[in-house]
C-alpha cells in the first residue's frame, strides 16, 4: 500500500473543528485510491502555542 503524507495546521485561518471534520474524508478518499494517509499535525497556527 502506498502512503501519502500531509501536514495540517489547525487554527491557521482554518478552525480546528474544520480540520477534525475533513480528516476522515481525506482518509476515506485515500483508502478508495488504495493509499494510506499519514497525517502530521503541526502546532504552528495562530491558535497554537
């Protein structure tokens, strides 16, 4: 299985609740394409520390 990596930055103009709602959709789409999604959540946004 192919792995696809993405980084997400919740709170950088996009609320954490939107990222939380979007990730399951991205995981499902990757699965349909025969891939696994590797997510790296970065705490770099304006809402982060």
